[in-house]
C-alpha cells in the first residue's frame, strides 16, 4: 500500500491540478503516484477476489 506521505502528495497534486494546473514535472510526479496507487489497489483487490469461495446453495444439501 502507498505510504501516507505519498498518498498525501498524490491528493495535494490532484487538488492543485483542479485549482490552478500543474507544471510538467508535477504532472509527471502525479502520473507516477497514480500508477503506483493503482498497481497497489489492483494487487490488493486481486488478493481479496482470490480468497473468495463461491458456494452454490443448490449443491450445499446434496451428497455425492
């Protein structure tokens, strides 16, 4: 997960982009932070999906 310092910087740059715009360097930094955030999010989400067990209620009572 993104550490709090990076997350705060990502949010600061996003707010600044809306309010006044960003320089090329700031835009590059924002894009890098977003990519890192999304990569971490996807990895975490995939882990959650992989741990889900689907149970079919119709098969639950049947014995083979």
